[in-house]
């Protein structure tokens, strides 16, 4: 039966050729490392979020009077609802961590250089969309923590002259966070952002496969391929087949991702759920200490350190622009960061500053 199906597909779509050109015959660099699997892990994390999110949508009620109760019912009454909710909550944090590590590894190995500038730009926008995913989903449980954290975040644009109040009002659907804000964030979270992320991923994957997988700059066994003035796919005839060699490593990393997720769910269930996350939102009672999630803490702390809020927003916008267009700024051919002390120092300074701001924001 399987043979008949395979022969039927072979006649109609050339199955053997697809397997040869896209899997067994598609070669990856001989010195490729596990950091190259993080993009696939991030994709698996996204599909996990889609699957668990779809389950939650069956029982969730996007209404300010019922949202918190519906989440509590999912956790306590729906069969295995607690598991899907925890997978979604923990998975959102792990997905951000995976994407950040992926971007850091690409930066460290110089994989953003010509001709992969557009690949980096698409990946940078995917990171920002992922963060927006987390921001929009953060309000949906309608807890005390999510309500006041969203109030703080949506008040930031108000510092922009002239258009600031209009932007803040558009985000909130009024002068303060309310049921209208919940409805807007819900629509953005379940419709707009998934479509946008899938679109960007399609562009990103097309560019990766079209240009070819970059070779790590460390321990090369062959001379570095240097792009010329015309397009050429970077192939690796002396490398390893994508399947089964690299696919096995991708699957191993995906299993490690889910192992980490279930470890946190089993042994650290409150790691991403403080007490205020289990208290219904109360617009008339401001908590003593409300802070954003860990991935927003560096931005939060930087804004606190700069007295002028408009200046703080401007600096962060400039840093975001530098991040997006970095491949067009760093145009030197040398992609081994170990041979560029200044770039290595800059990379280390950025990572250390990020960690310091995160810890500072957490305990300040």
C-alpha cells in the first residue's frame, strides 16, 4: 500500500527528486554546529504555541468580566487544561529565549554579512513580532499583573510630542486600559501577529534556502566562499547531507527544548507566574511592585535610568534601527569575530549590558 502511494506521488510530483534536492542531496557545511539548529527550534516553539493557543481559545472568553474566570476554569476544571495553559505560558518565555540565542549566534558567527543582509533583517523583524506576541498575550488573562504591566507599557508612547496621546489612546481604546484594550490585544494576538510571523518566516526560509547555509568561520576545512557581483548559491559539496545528518541534530534540540519546558512545568511552576498573575485585575488598586517580563526588563530599566522619557524612547528606537540594519553598517569581509578585537569587545559589551540591565531591572 505504501509502495503504491509512493509510486502515485512519484508520477505526479517527482517525489524522489524532491527528496534528493531538498533532503539527502542538500548539503550543509562540514563544520556546522548546534547553534544552527536554533532557527528550527524557534519554528517548533511557534507551532507549539499555535497548537496550545488553539486549545485555549476553545474555553477562553475575551471579555473583561469573564476573562480571568475563564482562565481559572481552564486551570482547574477543563481536563488537562492546566497542562496546555502552562505549556503556552512557559513556551512563550522559552520561545523568546530561543530567538534571542539564535540572533546572538548569528551575530557571533558573522552569518549576517553579504549576501545575507535581507535574511538578517527578516529575522530581526521576526524577533520584534515575537516580543509583540508576548506583549499582546500578556494582557489576556486579565490578572492584576497583566493589567498594570499593560498600563505601564501603553503609557510609554504618551511621551512622544503631538502624536503620543493618540497612539496611547489607540492602543488602549480609550484613556485607560479597559475591556476595549483586551479586545484589541486579543484580535492582534490571535489574527494579525500569527499571519505576520508566518509571512516573515516564509521570506526568511526562502532566503536561507535560496542563498544557502553559511559556513561557520571557525575551523573551516575549505577556503571561505566570497560573494561576487552576481548571485550564486553557496553550496557545500564536501559537507554533510541535510537529511539525516542535520535533521537528527535539529530533532535532538527540539526534544531538549520540550524537556526544558516540562522540567519548568513540573519543578518550577511559579517561575513565570508570581502572585499578582493569579489575582483578578483591579483598576482601582495599584500593586506596590509591577514590572514587565524578563525580556522587557532591559528596556524598562533603561527608560528608568534616563530622566527624559522622550529621550529614552528616542535612544531605544535608535538602538532598534541599528540592530535591524547592522549588516549594512558592518561591511568588512572578515567574518571571524575572534580576528576582530573591537567587534568582539562590542559584542561582549552589548551582551553584558543586556544582562546587567535585566538583573538591575528585576531587583531594583
